C-alpha cells in the first residue's frame, strides 16, 4: 500500500501515518544503491551497487520471456521460466495424438529440442538510458492528440536510431506516467526451443482450484533454450543455429529456503496502479472487475462447452482457456482483496489528506488544476467503458478475426513513410507480424471462433444506443440471429483460415489485399473506419493524461520527501527488484500458514481426477521416499513450494528468487488469494508470493522425469 493509501487525518491536525514496511517496493535498479543500508539490514550479503547496472551480473541473466520473465541458468542459453509462461510453447507442439501437455517433454539432446513457436521471444536487456529531455522537448506547448503524437514520434526516432544495431529490439518506457522516459535496448532472440516440461498434472497441479491459493504443490517450471545463427547473430529458427551464449547465468543453490531467510526477486512486472486517483480505484472495484469477470466467464463457458469431446479443439484452445481462467480468477480475487482492505475509502481519505497538504504547500497552483483535469478526463472516458472493454476483447482474443484486422491495418499503413506508420506496423514489426500469422493455424477452429464472437457480440448488442458503433451494427445487425447468420456466411466462405492463403496476402502487394473479396477481409475493411475513429479518441485522451499526470507525481514525490522516504514508480514492464524474506501469514482468525509445503501435500490432495490427478511416476517416487540431497534437513522430506513477502504482480511469473548470496533458490509463479489486489494496494499483512523450491526441480529432474544431461549443464550433479 502506498503512503497515499496509508495517510490519515489524525486528531489534532493534519499528519501522516506512514506505517512503513521495508518489504514494499518494486524498485528500479538505479534506486538500489540508495537502499544498500536497508538491504544489508534485511540480510543481503552481496554488493548493492552491483545491482544498479542491468548489464552486469546478476541482473543481466534475467530476461523477458514470452509475456513474463525468465533467467539463464547455463552458459549454453538454457533458460528457466514457468510452465504456465511456456504453456503456449508446449501447446504449439502438442497434437491430439501427441499431447505434450499431458505427457510432458524431455529433449534427449539439443537436436531433439522443439521450436517454442514463431512468435515466442526472449529479450535480453543490454542498455537502459534516460531520454526524458529528448522526448519532452518535442511535446512542449502541445495538448491532447498532438501531445500524444509528438511523444510517439520522438519515441520512434529514438527507437529507429537504436535499432540500427543488428538484432536489437528497442523501446522507450515512461516512468511516473509521463514524467520520465528511458530508452531500453534489448537483444531479441527469436529462435527459442522447448527443452524440458513436466506433465501438466504436475506443472499445473490443482489448476484453477489451487490458482492463487496456499498451500500449493505445483511444479510450475519449464526449461527453454535460446539459439542464434552460427556467426552469433540473431536469427529465426534454423537447424544449423547454435545455442546463445548469455553474458551471465544464475547458479541454482544446493540448499533451500528457511523461514525468515532473506530473498530477492528480479523480473519484469506488468502494470501496477498504486499511484492512481481515488476515482480509478472506485471504478475498478465497482465496475471494471465484476464486468470483466462476467465477460471472461462467458468466453470460458463457450470454450469448455464446444471442446467437450473434441480433443483437437481442446488442444488448440488450451492456451487461451488457461489464460482466460487465470484472468477471471485473478480479477475476482483482486476485487475481494480491495473490498477486504477497504481500498476505496482509504484511497479517498488519503487523497483528500494529500490535496489538503498540497493546498498549503509551496507547490504551484497549476498542479491542483492538472489533477482536477485528470479526474474530468477519467469520468468522460467512463461513458463508453463497456463498449471499449468488449471491443478490446474482440480484437485481442479472436484469432482469425484479429488476423484479418491486422492484415487490413497493415495494408493501410503500407504507403506511409516508416516513421509515420502506427506502432506495431513498422518495418521493425514485420517479423513478429508474420510469426503471428503463422501461429494462428494451431490455435484456431472455425466453429469455436464463431461461438466466441457471438458471445461478445451479444453483449455488444445489449449496449445502450449511445455506445453503439454504426459500422459494427451494419456488419452484424442488432440481434443474435442476425449476427449468427452474418458470421456463418463470412466463415463459410473465407479462405483466410488456410495458412498458405493468409501468408500470400501478407507477402503480396497491399493493393491485392485491399481489393480482395474474401469475406473476412471485407468485414475487417468495413470495421476499420470505426476502429481508427475509436483509436483517435483514445489517443486524444491518453495524450492529455500523459501531459497532466506528471504534475500529480511531482507533488507526490515532494510529499514523500518530507518523510525522507523514496518513492518507487508504478510497474510498467521494465526490470524491477524487490526484496523481503521467507515467511508465512495469518489469513484469518485461527488460521496460520507455514511458508513451506512438501510432497506429502501432493498425496493428500490426490483424488485421481483432474485437477488433482498426480502422475503415477510422481506418486511412485514419493512413495519410494528417495529424496537424497534435495530433502530438507529439518523436515526430512522433499519440499515443493514456499512463500515470501516479496512485492510482485503479473509479469513477475518466471522471475528468479535469489538468496542472500545471489544464488537461485526459487522460481516465482503466483500470489496468494489474499494479495491478488496488490497491483492496486500493498497490504503487508497478506502480501505473499508463491515460488517453486529449486530443490523440487532438482528432485523431479533426478528421480521422476530424469534429465541428467540438463542437471550437469546447470552444474547440478545427480543426487546433489
């Protein structure tokens, strides 16, 4: 919970109740040297100054993997991340007659490793530099869409110059909502292969029932390997490629965590909202979360119903189904946590306290005006919030429909100079766009797609007239039967579902695509003016927020400075570090959770039915009791997962958890139910992260689904 949330109006006057906790914070690497005394006091034994540089060990071993985090664990490009992070890569290689999701996978050697998919990327950060002055100079004196476009143009110029270096994927990240900008240079590894994955019955043991729940007993890990061309350059998949040699890799520790031990997490958390206004918290609790759960539940029901008894459809939509279930449960837990923590009232009270301080401070009066304007913009956006949510789901989760929209937008951008093309459609994006066109084939089935579209269109057609979009009404009609008839005609004639046809459109001239009479491409062209119009409205609003929010953040920093306490920026997909300790918690009266689980819990939960259908090989190994050097010396048995109070959120999946010496002791994969709301509110009583104990990984790879060659590569000889 930020200081703003903990501020209170105390009897006798205005004061701050800080209740500071050293465990809160997703810190930028550059902030860590200033935290050296606190790190040492917490138990960190290495040099905090070394953590300031993303290009030095240990942080340069931590990478973006897929949409989350991973870490190199060998000199030959072996990469450790979560089973659920690599789930799409496993599913990509699965078939109804060779279901790697069920059986797991162990590559006997490098030649047997499988492509993780054409769109799977590993990004290695090699540079992180401040470019604030360069970006904001271009936006001076502008507002709204003009401000947005100026910032975007400056970012594109910076990125284009950065990407002249071969193999680089560059970006510009903003901190404090537009107050600061940083150029990020990342080596983009495009040939990533599946090396080792336990069966889903182990990697996802408990599945959605246990998701966000403690105690946990999941082998949520997978090993991948990154490859480059024979000359060391970045390359797409090719048999002759060789393993990438990372600048550093982490060493898995031989001992394990104990209650109270120092731990530190490094990773790429997605987005947090701890410095947002009270209006945004209220809207999230009262509308955003329950509405999102309702919509996602409908999509989940469609997939489960239509894939029942259809093994091929079940495999094709396994990754999407897992993603939807995870999001739905997370949103439910987030709302429950925010209600439990009285987040709306706390944020409202704290905001009023902050504004009262601001009114009496020496901060410019314009800051208060900027904050008021932010509030008005947010309220205006609420008028179309449901429409925007529905159309966002339509264009994100519907495979072939999204491919058609992408092809038409790409054709529109084709004739523009590259610097003026929409982000995501520049020359730099061509490789990834092509990969996305290819991966559709293994994640698409016509009947399922139509059913998913109908589910969302039914919700769209129930919107009030003022939220409807003329182009969507013309394309799909105003009733369910009209939409069903329209979709049947479109999907009954489109040839876009054929990969060869889709790639021919992608690789062919833009005019041929524009003139195509393919029904799905015609539909995408019909909808494109509406999508462009809505995009303009969004950019107009985002430009103003980007211009105005920094005033709030500058004032907030001044408020923090009074208490001599640092302020970490909200997470935004950039590398962050948090630190804390191994610890249990008390979720409610009379219940206390210890911080470590063991294989005994696997047996206790085992029912023989999904999702508690532990594999026979795992049960047999547990019964044998041959745990060797991986057994906990105090518990005298094999540990599985452990808890810490590390500050984490979505995107931290796959983040390495380090001990006081900087060794890899755990792999982050989840949060507990009581702290799913941590993206908005940090509560030290309940905030816990859940990790795979590396001793469990070693035992599985030694005794259950053996991979001695991989253990040797990670310098982990069998049996310790």
